[in-house]
């Protein structure tokens, strides 16, 4: 097994490659790209390209569409685009996993930056069926949301003549060093399938056992190339020097509230999800991957804010105690009985049962101490089903 | 002019490369092959590298061998002789095969391949670099650079149906293919495929020059509409 001498990574779902440096160190593609980010890449030129070429294009009513999920990154992206006087439409695709903190942050973002917004609520019954099927067949609960999200935002952008869809971080690039900053990367159907849908196409997803009408499957299918021609989707991290953890903290200045995530190092990333650092994270481990925390810690090592020794200790500590409590996903979201949840744990969890907690973890993890956080109020309600007027 | 995609293949996954040895993971092979098909490419060139990437690979349900899904014409480069000897079934989905090291052998060596596949299916793979002002051909198997001569170029074109001229240093760097190469050696461009650093914005230019085909490298999957402008 090869291991990076800098960050300790051996593998990643996005894929890592390794190279020997002149000093005979083995460096992974993520660390190699980080080195390029800090020492070689011309960020001034990249920013010029972004602002003079891409962001100068105007739409009919809106210039850019920004998909948001109540995350601190959303604040950074919207704030940046606002500073360039872009006319922005923020779009929330409801994954029905958000807690009250996420909704509070979303509404605050809309108010604080005074932007127009659209909230799309997929059909709840269909969505639950998608999630149940996704969990059963592919051990994933996020796949349906990702499929619906990318289809919806591209179709909406086309419909409203919005030329540009702007995302913040390109995770395969920033976390695994998968692309060069010179690659002029765009979001594409291949990118969505490879990175957001675990390589699973809509046709593979849809099959026997999915008890829905065929017209309901359309939500899962990325629109054909010709249908959304003229809409370009870009990643700001391809053009701006990106330090996710530091940028996220700036959201505080705009009224953002971060949560108390016991299983996260960056308390601002994916705040407000009832599942991201719980069941979703546990499913990552079930699939043989590492928890999200490890990505965040490696980023700290690359930026020189943490030593590798400390990172390895935190990683060991993290996996040495019960971490995950997700019974509420089954009872509150899927509508399972207690026995249904017990059956799942008995028959579908294949490894690391020692990480299962008997109840919710109430104490703020000392991981958060490293973030130098103020005491934030935890969310009061999970799986908040927000709909307009209700 | 045909427009193809060039991908590097190793253990069921595809890779990008910058130059010859700087690899980055691209994705599982089935996804890549399907995407290349959907993007409208005429063909795909699959390179099995002599020096494979160092990677912590995890197998996925979407990693498959070369014959897992290939809906468009395919050229295979690298290890063809080995496949013929040990796993000829893998070649059933391949329309054409490309050779590099055999080009540096006596003509009879490649004639054997021509006898098996037919001349129309045999393509020469000529990676080149410009070193100290001199064009060198790269023998991948022996990792040796040899000064290119017009005689060598003529020999290749006499035994291969087409020749891929691969600018190794420009591979992964869009828009940097060295066109001076074709004027230096009076290359018959109508039987030549350019690869390595060809940009989508160069396609019309290469077509006007008379190339039979070009292969886009890493950039072929960096957007959905990478060659739409040319196809229109």
C-alpha cells in the first residue's frame, strides 16, 4: 500500500496518484496540487480570466445561478459574486435532510445579501422511495439528491437564460488533486456521474424494486447536452486561491451560525445536515472509505496549520470511540419502526459496529476546540421539512 | 477530419497525464468510455502505459477491462503483443492496434502483426520530443530517445496505415502541440493523427492542414461541449 509522506493518505474515493519528489518523498496528487497552488500557479491571471471572461457575461434577468445548501461556502460564493455586482439567483434543492439551523442560515443568506431565491421541493413520496432504493442498492443516501440537484439547476438555468452556474469548491480537485488548475474544468454529465453519483448512472439506479411511475424517474436524469447548451457551470476554486476552512469562518461576519458537529473538524462545512456527519459519514466507512473528518484534517496539514503527527493522533482517536447515531434517519425520515432500524443494523452493517453510538452525542467534541469556536447553539430540530408557506 | 479522445488505461481505470509520467486519476473506465461516446468523439485511443501510474486504487463496480464498453472505434496502444500471446480475447472489441517499440525493430517484426490484423488496422505510435533543437523519437519499452530521421519516418509510413505523432511534452497542455514537426519531416498529414496538446480551438486549423485525425487528451472530458463547436 502506498502512502503519502506528507499527508498520510493512501487512497481516496476520487482517486489518488503518487509521485517521487527530488528529495525521494512519495507525494500524493492532492499534496502535489496544493504545492502548485501555493508556490506556482498564477492566481492573479486566473482571477482575471474569471472576472473578465466568465463573470462578465450577463443573462436576461440573472447573470449567475448559485446552488446553495445552507453551508458557509455559500456565503463566500454569494458574497464574492455580489462584490462584482452580479445579479444572482440562489437555488435551494431540498434534500429533506436539513435541520432548523440550515434553514436559518439559508434564510439569513437570502436576507443578508438581498438575493432572489428559488426553493425546489422534489415530490416527498418519490424522494423517500429514491433514498430507500439508493440505500438498499448502493449504500448511499445522497445519490438521489445529487442527481436531482444537478438536473434541476441546469434545466432552470437554461429556462431562465442564466448563462453561468457557479459552484464553490471542486472537491475532486481540492481534496484529491484530480485536475490541474490550468484545465479549464466545467461541470459535465461525466463529472456528475463520476464524482457525485459514485459512478452510478440513472439507468443503473432505476430498476425493479423502485416502486414509482416511469415519469417520476426523469428527476434523476442529467439533461442531454443539447438541451442545456449555452449554460456553463464552473468552480470558483479553479480560479481563486481556495482555503475552505479559513474562508468558511468569514461567514460569521454575515450572521452565519455553525453547528456542533461531533464528527467534523470544520464546523462550518455542511452545517445543518441531519445526516452528513452521521449516517452518510458512516456509510462512507461501510464502503471502505474514510470519514469526512480525515479530508478536513489533511487539508489542515497541507496548509501547515497542523502537524502530521497531530493529524494521525486525531484520526486514531476518532475511530476509537462510538461516533454515529442515526436511528432518527430511519424513524423520522424513512418512517421505519424501531425493529426496522434494528434489522438494518443487524443485517446490513458489515463492519465497524463499534462506531455506533447508543444515543446522540451531546457534548461538543474536542475536535471543535481546534477551530477556536464560540459556543454555538446546537440545532433543535432534525429533518425539517420546510416548504413555502408551511 | 476525425476527432478522437486519448485516455490512459490502467487496472480498470483511466488516467490523465501531463507529459509522459505525471499522472492524475480520471475515473472508472466504463464512465469514461461512455462519456467519450456521448460527447461525439469519432474514436478513442486507449494507451496502456509502459510505466504505469502509482496509485492507491480501489476497485469499483464501474471499473472494467478494455472490452467492458466500447461503442466507438477503438485504437489500443501498449502491450498488444502481450495481449496477443496471453489474452487475445481482450482484443475482440478493438478495431485497430498501434505499436511503438516495434517501429524500431526490423520491418519483419511488424509485418507479423500486419499479417494478423491487416494493414488497415495497424497504426504507428510515434512519441516525439524536441531536445536541444533536435527531434527525437521515444522508444517507450526501452525508455530511449533516438534522433529522428526522414528515412525512419518513411519506413514507418510504408508499413503502417496511419501514424499517431504524439507530442509527449505537450500532452495535457492544451494548445501546445508542436506543428513545426510536420514541416521538418514532410509528414504525409493525410495519414497522420496528431496527439498531445491539441486544443479544441485548434480543430479547424488541423482540419485545414489535412490531418486525418486528431486526439484530444485530458481535455476531452473537462466539459460536455468540448468539441461541439467543431461538430457544428
